[in-house]
């Protein structure tokens, strides 16, 4: 089965894509490995037979990238000092450490069957699947980190906005306090106005009561006027009927003047009673007209008071609206204060982290300052030493010049001595050659003497 076919089969089983070897090598070179490790990591480390050392190194670098677990930490043996033969554990400890860490990490990448054989004797197809799973996880991690960076930037912008909102809220609270609180110069006037308003309210209530009574009286007067007008109309109708009857009676009456007089007297009495009732009705009408005029004047005054009351109601409505706005602003203030508290807690945490960072930076700056001071002191010392060395150098230059002069004189003496030595050596050579010749002659004589002595000794031996 080829690698391409294997990738298709794993895509059916796995929840992550299986990448090609070239893509895996390029990704791990750029994203995980650095320096010489990235240059030396090639396709031959994975296919056809993956190298255990390079695969283990890649896993170590992945753990270092994700969990800040350096490769040196894998080589620390977590055993006591009393263990026999601790050298045997030095080879096993890094592999077991990487195996344990990878067993904890690879389930996040949806690889649940990682074994020691994948470290000690890795196979190409298996390592491609594991490396593609880690690559997929690293892609996801990179996207999440970018999103969290965007969230951090938005959080910082929100914090800036919140600070601006808090400033605006404080300014609004100050304005509300200015609007709600009466200045001490105007408090007496406000109290007087409140007392006047209370008196106006009481007077208005009394006037409303009087108005209601006057309206009731006017209604009664209107009913009485209506009744009187009805009675007048009835009387006019009766008068008209009586006139008609009078005409009829005049036409009918021919005799009986006494009856005529009696009827005329009755008619006069009736007319007098009608006039009296008419005069009473007119007087009642005049009184009712006076009452209506008083009522109209009272209505005009009441309308003026009603306008004042409407103005007061509008002002009260405005004050109520302002109170509602103040309450809504207070509720908004409470919600914003709650958000402010939550954000202030986060800000406190961030400030603590910042303080820790600033402390570290200040400590580092102090250390750097100390190092700079030490370096400056060293530089001063070096400059002092350099001055001393320069002085010594000048002295040495003078010494060298003197020594050069002496060496010139010495060389001149040496040349003279060499010439003398050459002469003496020539003489010594001649003397040596003369000695050699004399020694050779002397050796020859000694040899001849020894030969003669030997011959004499032989003669003596033979003689004895």
C-alpha cells in the first residue's frame, strides 16, 4: 500500500487530515525546529525507514514548544542516590520521559494508541499519522493564540472605553449632584417657594371646593330659571287663551253688565297676579344674571389658577422625568459600577502581573546598572592600567633604545671577538692538525713497541 492510499484510509478513521511527507518536513522545519536541527531534518528521516534519534528529537522539541519542557529535563533521573548501578538508567530515562509526556499529550491530538515502539523502532506510516496529528493540533493552537491576541486587544480597547465611561459617569454624577443639590444661597428661597407651593395647593383645594359649591348653585339656578321660563311660557299661553276668550266673550256678551264687571275685575286680578309673577321672575332673572356674572368671573379666576396648576403639573412632570432619568442613570451607574468592579478586579490582577513584570524589569535594570557600573569601574581600572602600561612602555622603549645601543656595542665587540676567535680557531686548527700528526706518529711508535714487547714475551715464554 502506498502512502497516498494510507492517507485516504486514515482520513476515514481519523478526525484530522494526514499530510504528505514534504508538507510535514516543511512545517516542522519552519514551526518547530531551529538552527542546524531544521537544516538537517529531511525527508529521509521519516521515509522509507524513519530514524529513531531524529523522531525523538522532534518529539522533544514539540514538548518544549508546547509545555516549555526543555530537552535537558528529560535526562534527569528521578531516582535516589542509593540506587545500584545508576548508569543503567541514563539511557532509559529520556526515552521513558518522552514516552510519558507524549502519552499525556497525544490524546489531545486524537491519537490514543501511542507506544514505546513508536519511539524505539518507529515505522513510516505510523510516524506520518502522529506527526500530522501534532501538526493539526499546532495549526489549531496557532489560530486560538491569534484569536486570544485579538481578544486581548479588544479587552484593552474595552478597558480604555470603560475608563472613558467611568470618567463620563463621574462627570454625570457631579452634574446630577449639582442639579439635585440646591446651593446654600438659594436654599432659603427654595424653602420659601416650597411653603408658597404648599399654601397654593391648600388654597387651590379650598377654591376647588368653593367652585364645586358655586357650580352646584349655578346648576340649581339654571334649573329654577328653566322652570320659571316654562311657567312664563305657560302664563303667556294662558294670557293668549284668555285674550281669545275675552274676544269671544265680548262678541257673546250683550247683556248682563254686572257679570262683565265681575269678569273684568277677575281678569284684572289675574293680570295683576301675572305682572307680579313676571316682576318676581324678572328680579329672579337679574339675581341669576348677577350670579352668572360672578360665576363667569370665578371661572376666569379658576382658569388662571388652572393654567398655573397646569404649569406646576408640567414642571412637576419635568421634575418627575428628571427623577426618572436620575433613577435610570443611577441604575445604569450601579450596573456600570458592577462592571467596573469586575473590570477593576481584572485590572488589579493585570496590575499585579504588571507590577511583577515591572519588579523583574527593575531588578534586571538594577543588575544591568550594577554591571554597567562594574564595567565602567573595570574600564576606569583598565584605563588606569593602560596609563601605567603606557608609562611602563615609554620606560621600556627607553630601556630598549639603551639596550639597542648596548647591543650595537656588543655586536661590534662580538664581531671583533669573532674575528679574534676565527684567528685563534685557525691557529687552534693548525695546532690540532699538528697534534693529530704527532699523535699518529706516537701511536705508530706505541704499536711497534707493543709488537716488539709481545715478541719478547713470547720468546721469554718459550725460553721458560
